[in-house]
C-alpha cells in the first residue's frame, strides 16, 4: 500500500513506529505536514496539493492531527475522503472525539459509564453547576484542553466558583466533572483497534498530581482490565465511530467511567508498558480494511 500520514512532526516516537511497522510489511509511507497542504475544491475532481504537487495514488491515510490544528486537519482529511482514500479514522469520528462536550453527550446517550458532568454558559450559574457535578472537590476542564492542560481540581465550592467565573470571564468554555477520589490519581488507557482492546496500561500521576498524563510526569505499567472495563472501552470507541483510539477510564466505586476518547493516542507509553506491537496492529488493521471509496462518510459531509 501507499500510505499518507498526516503529521507535523515525523520524529515523534508514535510516527516513527507507524512508519517502521508499515515499511516492515512492504508498504510505503509519505509523511505530509498537515498545515502545508492546500486544496482544490472542485466538482467531481477534488485535489490536495503538497510542495507544489498533487497528492495522488494513496490507498490509505493515517491522520495524526494535533489538537491545536483540528479544524484545518479535519478539512484536509475530508478532502482525502472525497478523493476515495481510506482513512484509519474518519473525519467525522475524530471531530466527535475532539469536542469534549459532544463526546460526553454521545457517550451518555449510549449508556457508557461517565463521571457526573455539568455544563453551563452563564458564570452566575457556577454554584448550580458545581452542585450538579456532585459538589467540591470538583474537576473543571477546558473544552479545548489536551494532555492534562486546562484541567483544574477545585477543593472547595468557593474555589470552584472562582475558577469557573474566571474561565467564563475569559469567554472560555468549561465542563465541571465529579472528582473520582477513589481512583487515587491513576487511570487506565485501553487501546482499541477494530472493536477490540489490544493493549491496556495503568497510568499513575506524579507525586502530588491528580492528573495521570505521561506528559505531566506520570508513569505507566501493564494492567489486566476487567470484562466490564474492556466492554466500556469498546463501547466508547463505537460511540465515537473510531476504528483506532485510546480510551481513558477511571475505576470508580460504581464501575468504570470514561474520561476521554483519544483519536491519536501516543504509542510509546503503551508499547513500553505492555510490550505489545501496537503500531504493527494498526498497520495490520489497514491491510485488512483499506479499500478505495469505502469511507462511510464519503460525500455526506
């Protein structure tokens, strides 16, 4: 296969591993800087240009779209889809998962376990929002945050109100979520490929840190997840429509709850913690499923 990888930094571990796994299986991968693409949106002849040349002949595209360039990245991915190129994850599915509010609404609709979550526009309703989320301590999240950035733990109702009012005063949208104290600063990341959990790790936050993101100094180790946790991860991926994703869960007293579904999960932590060839499994999924003009959303926007 001839594969296009949409990525701005080809030297990242995840990107190098995907290229390596593809080349080991006889495929070619071209890394394309998402922001340097430009498009010709013309009737029945959609084109993408890169470095002055039209991108043609690709069998599949692997979107590794950074959160900060989601809007333009999804536009480029949609153009690939209109050209009949098979996407590892579809643009509509990535868009669902990147919108924290929309993703929570969809997961709730489908009965997937979630922390109690509240959302409001008016900062004057901060007290009601905190109460809906179960009261202090409460976790307050920016809708556009990533890698633990824009996530605040407010210990008291007064501090929660202050944080909400400050964010809303800056015209920033936030969610308020129940704080799952019993998780003890750890979470589970399960990697789902093609409707199956292929690897799972437990992430533990650095000392004094309630966020367990590896980018924030957390550590990872192999974990055996329960059948309920496995089912929760699979159902979360299905709700988003993602073929490949990382599902972040907490172990609450009432069962597994989903915190986030990541459409471009990092591979280093999970491969090192589990010893699984996740990159290879992603390429194998493409080998089995990549067919021209088979995108579900082709022509549907």
